[in-house]
């Protein structure tokens, strides 16, 4: 039997030259004295990863400790900033750990061994210092980031300000410009220019203690900006979109990005004129090099799981847990416009077509609304108590929604006037399918129900799943359901169970009707399987390398069946369902 599933989206781009798996990293730093990347893992402690290829070594210190940042002194000692204090460590034994200061959230050490650490009260701690100043008040609240070059210290805080201090001049000046907390800062080698990044996604350059802002640039993926570092004649920056961007020092012009991590990048460490290393929330260290890539990869733009997928003739809409809404060309994966952030709306969970230039959406705050392709919310209603977990356009005049409150609500599709509400489950309504003018609801209580959305008794109850039902599809003759129990089940519309298959041991995350008697089920662990009903014979299978999340399906006017699958790390894969060689479909 030929496999009827084919990947049509471009392969993900990976720009790194080397990758090493790790445990969950809390913080990391480049250790020049040992030529190693030093990291702290929550279960292992301090781990030294030599860049010459020799084996890593571990110091079993600071396990299960809220470590905020690491820095390495020229004498080889490791400085660890934690919410419990600032510590100096010189060896693997607990006896070598010395507490230097109270709660610190960030620490920087320059090449001469000068130290600066930011506290939760807005102060900068200096320790023993030639100037005699051991600490000074810099911010109105927490210090989130700090850098130091000799007497010059540059810091950023949750007060959205940056502070430039010169100990020799006995002067400190605060600058404003960011609209949200400052999350990353750095100085250039001469301490004549400083750079700051914010939760608002902006990167700004400052010249001198007089506070002239030289330029401001917003990272394409938005904030928070996790790390900034000057490398050669450029500034490297990483934000929410799992990439590393290059900015010119004089004007902030963007190039790149380098991609490879599947989750946000936590730190960037230049180790020479051609190479830098990074650590990521995806539990890896990666090595990148010049030249900088040109252009963004396909389907690159979301920074968290793609929860909603609405695929159509030649384009696709996706919504992510990061709050963004995007349109793409299919199958090329080219953005069809900028990312949209809906004003005063929580993250969109589900999407459904409304009109030629409008979409229905459901969000995590219980809102059902209509949005146009420019991101303007035209109508909204907030009647669900908790997230809206499913949407279905039943016919031209009616929309139905399911929520975490266990309610099925019906709406006038033109202006979202509420029509009816009913509750047939003991837990959230997670998925919906249309059966003529009736609706099948799948619930976290492990059952499905066939109901009239405007009222009346339950027409049929479907029982057998042992965990939440998260996907349901109607083929025109049979119902197919998928559950977190890992099974896919086929039913008659009266509730009679026909067949059950074990599809994904980690659980199913979605089911959609592709065409005719066929359905596609996708699993958490990456399995996408085409099943023929009613006997649930496998007709196609692909194992994708990422945990899957959202799912959408459409048949084009030429008969091509597209399936769009979002994964839990922000990526998107487009599959084509090929016609059977033995039948006309």
C-alpha cells in the first residue's frame, strides 16, 4: 500500500553547525578561563562544557535553586545570582561556596574582575570597589539586567528605565524610552555606547552618559528581548521567536536571522570572530557562525504552540499561544502580512471562517468574536466562563462554540447575538462536528453527545474513551473521535461503537475529516495517520519530529486536500492527502 500522506511545506531551516543536548538550563555563561560554556541545570548543578570537545564536568551545586544568572571571574571563580543571594564558587565542594550579598537577579564581571550585581530592590551592588562605593540606588524596582566595563555600569529594570553610571565621574543618569520592563542590556568594548532590550520587543542604542538615544529597532518576533551582546561590529539579539538577529551598531539595521532552536534562546556567547554559541529553552547548546543567513525560514513567526489552524484554498490562518494571529501562503510558508495582535483580547484558541475578509475567533478569556484581516475586532461577546475551546460554523446563519465551562452556545453568525446555551457534559467541551443541523460535542469527561444546539434532549451518547475527547469528525456516514487515551474510535451516529485503534500512546490532539470516508488523526508525539472508515484501516502515516498541537483541513477547487498542523513550539507543517490509486475520490 502506497503511503498517501506527503509533506508539502518546506523543510525547517537549521543554521547551527553543532548541537548538544542538555538538561533544563536555568542560566549560562562563557567561561574564558576554561574555554567552556558554563551552565546550571536544575537537576545536575553547574556543568562545564569544554569547547575543545573534551568531556563535560559537573559540580553538584545549586540544584533545584532559582538561579537567575551566572558570571565567571578572571580568577576562575563562578558567581551565581539567585533569589536567595549572590554566591562565589571556586570548586565542586559545598565548602567552597561563599555568600557575597543578598538577593540578586543579575550579575556582570568585566575582564579586570570588576563586579556589578542588580538586586530586587533596585540597587546595584559592587562589593569591594576602588571608588569606595559598595552599592547605589539605580531603579525604582527590580534590576533585571546589568553590564560593566571598568567604571561604567549600565543597568535596566522593571521600571522601564535604563541607568548609565560612571563611578569615576561620580554620576548616574536614568533614561526613559522603553514602554515596558528592560530585560537585557550590554555595553560595547569601549563603554562609549550601550544597548538595551525590553519586554516590549524594542532594542535601543544609547550614546554616552548624556543619554542620547542613537536608534530604536523592534525585533520581528517581539519581546521580551532575552539577551544582547556586541560581537565584532554588530549587536546580536534574541527575543521571543527562537532566533538570533544581527543589528548594525550605528543604525540598528536588522539582518539574519540564525535559527535552529525550537524554543526561545536564553543566551548568546561569542567565542571568536567567526563563531558564537547559544543556549535554549529547548534543552540544547548550539554553535553558529558567519556569514549571517538572509531571509526568514518558512512558517517562522510564532514563538509558542500553534493552537488554531484554518487552512483554505491557497492560504492559511494560524493562532498561537503567544497571542499572535498570522496569515500564510500555502504551501510555501511565506507570511501574507504582519503578525496581528488583537487589542484587549487574550490568546486566540480557535478560528473559523466568517466572511471573505473576516474570521470568527474564540479566546482564552471566554470571548467569541469577529475579526477582520487587519486585526480589527468587529464584534465580540464574552459569555463563556473560561477559555473558548471549540468553534463550528453550523450553517450560514449560526455559529456554535464550546467552552471550558462545559457549555455549548449558539450564536447568530452575523452579529454574534446569543441564541441558546446548553450543558450536556460534566467537563469542558473540547471539540465539535456538524451532523446536518445537529452537533456532536466531545468533552473532557470522556464522552461525546449528539444534540440540537438550540435545545432538546441528547439524541445519542458515545461512551468508551477513558480520557478526554479532543477531536471529532463526521464523514457523512460515521463519526470518528480521538482522545488523550491514545485511541481513535469509529461510531455509528446512534452511539454504537464500530472499531477502535491505538493511534498514539502519548494521546491524540486532533481529528479532521479529509474527504470521503477518510479522517486524519494527529498525536502529541508527532504521529499523523490517515484512517479509512468504518474499519479504521491505515492508509497513510508520517512521524513528525515535534509534539503536535492545532489541526485544520481543506479541499481546494482542484481537489487537492491540504492539512495544516501546528506544533507545540510554534512551527507549522502542511501535508497533502494523495488520492487512492484504486478508487476515484
